[in-house]
């Protein structure tokens, strides 16, 4: 995820992301360069405190409407005065276009603001091509920010379920089989209470990293929420193979974690279901796997197979 944010920092336009309360959650380096305000100075601040232009009722009404409707808006520099006070250019009469759209981050709507400097109207063809390429890269990065859980760098719940449903539907008329897994970190609340939330976040981040490392191309990994993760492994032919998969997951996750010199050895519990024997849709598969997860938490041995 850090690589994606670095690319957004390199884009030759201002990128700002607002949460549902209109507080700034992302402010790229371009915005810092033209305003002399660093990311640390503006993060979590109300947009109207940082950019007073957006105190105007028209923008506040539009923001409120966008969060509900996913509507897009475009404001032209030809019709609106500058949106950002560009300090490094002093009193120069600079113009910016503004594009507003919504993106989903962790299943919650955010507002994406794109500030484009259009002061110079005569752009060479090569510069235009370069801009288009950067714009495509920006859209790809924004898509990744919307699709992935930012802490663990695995799919968020929405995208994970969509991908599994698409895979099942695509193979419904074949002999396709797959394993749906739900797992969580044992006594995660105690980890947070004992070591603090930063330590807990690191445990989750490392868990996501380890799951990405042990899964194959074509396997799907997601974060359901909190300390729960989801895995879907296609092309598992026999129920007995589920035990091997379970052991591979446990071997990877039940190992020591070191954060700021402190060492713990977290463990995970998991439950599995097999498509199509245990369910022919994602709701049925999740229900069976989730039930097995809680059975696993109450047993000494990890045996979650019929």
C-alpha cells in the first residue's frame, strides 16, 4: 500500500481525500508544494479550516450529497476563482480545475478531490500524452486504495465477497470445488489491552503479510473486519486436503511476532467449508466456516473437518 501512496505523491496534480466528516485523510506532496502545508499539518483537519474556499454553502451541500449518491462534479477554472491559495507563486492569478468524485475505502464513502493547474493553456502533445499516462496510473492507484484494506494490504470484505461470488458463478456448471476459510487471532483484545493498539495493528499487518506470502496465484485473501480474515482457495479436490491447507496456514501464522523489542507468539483459530458440499453460495459457505471457527476455539486440537 505504501507503494501506491508514493505514486500518488508523484502525480503532477493535487490529490486530497476526505472522510465522511470532511476531514483530510490524504494530502499528496503536490498539495504540500503549492500551499506550503505538509501532510502532517493538515491530516485529520476539517477541509474548510485548511482551504477556506470550501466553506461556501454550494460545496458543503455538494459534499453532503456526494457521500449519499456517489455523484461526480467538475468545476472549471473559467467559472470559479482559484480553489487553493498557491503560496509559492505569491499573487499570481493562477487557475485550477477541480474534479470531485467518491471512492470506497474500507466499505465507507470518501471524497476524492483532484486539483489540476490549467494556468498554461498551450500544452505540447508530448506533455499531454505524459499527463494521460499519469492520470491512468492515478486511477489505478485509487482503485487499489478502494479495493484493499489499508492496514493489512489484503482485499477488503466487499471486494473479497465479490471476487468469490464471481468465481463461483463462472464455474457453476463445472466440477469446480474450493475451500472457504474464516480465521481470527486468538485473544486479540488481550494483545491490545496488554501492549496497546499500535502493537495490535502490527500483529494484523504481519498476519496479512504472511497470508499473502503463503497463498498462491488465484487464491483470494481478505479482511472481514477487526481481527478476522477470509481465504478462498479454488481447486481443492478432496475434503482431506483441507487439513493440509489448514496446517499450512497455522504453521505460518502461529509464530513469534516482534514489535518494538517485544515478542509474543500469537495463535489463530480457523474454520473451513467446502464448495459445493457445504454451500453453493458465499452466505452458506461463510455460515458453515464461521460455525467451525467457534468450534475450533473450544477444542484443544485443531480439527475442524467432518
